[in-house]
């Protein structure tokens, strides 16, 4: 058994790299580490965790049934949870 010590990063496939970079940095507040749009990737950080946005050349379609199974979650302070939900709703 390998026994990993944690997760180095996770990747999120996106259809529009620029729009996704803006959303993850300007709305969700992740930190831009490196803009590699020329190679189809944007490297971000959320706390001690890393996220890579990767441009998908194929269509990103999923059914309504997939919505709850395939998702990503970021930690926020419990006392800021309702404010975070309201902020995201206001941003559409």
C-alpha cells in the first residue's frame, strides 16, 4: 500500500479557461499561482490546497442526476457559511 500523506492538487475540467479563472479567483477567492492558459491550465491555491483548471476540448455535459455526485467543495468558516451562500447567489 502506498499510504499517501495528502492530496497535491485536484483538477477541474472547464470549457472556458478565462471565465473560470475569473470565477475561481474573483468570486471564490482562490489565489492565482500561475496562469498557464497557453498550455491549457491555470494553477490556483485555496489555503494549503491546490487546484488546476484544465481546458477541456470536449463538451462538458452532465445530467441533472450527476449534479450532486460530481461536485467540488471548498471549506469556509462555519460562521461565514450563510454569508458565503448569499454572496454566491448574488453572483449568479
